[in-house]
């Protein structure tokens, strides 16, 4: 029960429609920052500072940043699980980390040294993923199970729209302005979520019982969710599909530059070409995502949709191999957008249904989010190794297709979700 002293306007949580209305732009802003930086701004900045070592430098920065994200995601969920304030558990951290992330975005845009660039990018990935850990926990907190497919679809739609916004902003303005615009959008959207969809006070909530434990017991307790078979399978499937996606998308800028060739791109502008492909992918993604989550709820077959999306993504990654042309990349963008859209429309719903501990849903959702961060570490290392060993970007697409197939096979073994 809420404390009697909590003001009524703070104690009254937003309804589902109001909540999703404000979660969508917040998710959009978050993914705009991630993708504008990762796909356009950072690769171009790294190349400008050291053209000869661009692949290795980008791999190192991406790996370190992804390690920071893996640490931040479960911590953001776990810390917010135990936060007690008049503004709820998640909202205070969403507000604080949004502001910190905005400051770091502007600092990155001003960096003129690889060491400074690396430090600020790693710091950004920590704060932004702490934000994501608290943000993701809103779904199991405030959305009924029967409506999670719809909620997953709406929130998931923020990913393609965020990519579209991020890459187009980043490719059409100067470096500093690109970072600054993304920072402002992030803060405004987060403030709208915090104040527009108020969270109920958590001051009167009962915290999980604590007892004195040895350090080894604390660590085991933190990862207790992995005792659940379905949780492990969901983690592995999400990690495999994310590895497929990041191995290819993380090097899309260089793939267009070195594999397709700037001379074979309309206009010869690699940044604009990447933005165009992302726009095609996102447009398809958005159309598919608008009805897939609703249909998954209606049929109560969310797992099946994830399996189909994984198989389809694997097929789409063969297109650039068979047709290493601008037309081939356009077809790839269309197909991958359709199947990634199907995946993200139901992914959050599936993940929310395998959480084994109601008292630690933020922590466990954060652990599942590591299945997205961990592949970023591995993808940068694997991509660099594949390019070094095989000397061709074809290896990236083959590896991505194989990982997507694994993701589809694993997800079908989950028993608690249809």
C-alpha cells in the first residue's frame, strides 16, 4: 500500500495507453542515440583520427563499450528494483542517466584524441545501458501479461524509428551537431516519459528480505535466474540473434565502403548510402511491427514468430553474398527489416514471460538484456578476426546467417511460452 503522505498526483500511475504513448518516444530516442553513434558518427570519427587502423580501433572501442553495457544493464535493473522514492523505482534512474548520457554525447562529439574518444564512448555506453536496464523493467512492472505482445510491438517499434532518426540525423549534419541533436532528443523524450506517464510511489513497497551472505552467495543469487532452463534458452536465442545482427550492422559502414565500393553507390556518399539502407529497413520493419505483436497476442504464439524471424534473417544475409551490388544491398535491407521487425515486435513479450523471480524482474530483465550487449563484444572481435583471416566481408554475412539459424532453433525449445 502507498504511504498516506504521498501526493495523489504522484501516487496515481498512468494507464497502459498513456504509458505506451510515452515509452515509444523514449525508446526511439534511446535507439537513435545508440545507432546514430554506432553506425555513422563513431566509425567516421575513428577513421578521421586514424584511417590506417580504423577497423582495429573501432573493434577495440566497440568491445570496451559493450563490456560496459553488459555491466550496466543488470545493475540498472537490480538497483532500480530496490529503489524506494515518491517517483517510483524506475523513473529516478531514467531521469538521471538520460542527463548524464546527454552530457557524454556532447563530450564525444568534441573528442579529438582516440584515448579521450574511447573513454567517453565507454562511459556513454555504461550510463545509456543503465538507463535501458531501468527502462526495460517497466514492461513486467506495469503491463499485464495478456497485453505484453501489444506493448512489445509498440516499444519495439521505437527501435526501427530510432535507427531511422539516428542515422539520418548523423549523416546529414556535422559531427558535433549530430551528437548534440541526439543528446537533446534523448533528454526531452525521457523527461516526457517520467512526467507524462508517472510511476506510482515505491516508498511503501516491501523490499525482498535480505540476509547476511558471503560474497560467493551474493554472486550466485545475482545470477539465480540462470537456474531456469527457459531463461537460459531465451538468453542464448537472444544472444545468437543479436550476434547475427551486430556482426553485420556494426560494420555496415565499412562494408559499403570496402565491399560494395563507393564507386558503385549512387552519389558515392557512404554515409548517405548507409542512412538510405537503414531507412528502407526501418520502413519495412515499422510496417511489420505494427501488426505482428497484436497478431502474436491474438494467436498466443509468440515463440513461433521469433523462430520465423530468425530463419528469415538468415536467408536475408545471403543476398549480399549472391549479389554484392547496390541493388543486392537494397534487397537485403528490405528483407532484414521485415524479419527483424517480426522479431522485435514479440521479443520483449517472450523475454518478460521467462522471468523466474517476481521480486527481481528488473535485475533478470537486465541479465536478458546482456544477451544484446554481450554479442556487441563478441561481434567486434569476431568481425575483426573474420576480416583478417578471410579478407572478405562475405565471411561476416555467412557468420550472421549461421547465428540467426541457431537463434531460431533454440527459441523453439522454450516450454513456458507458446
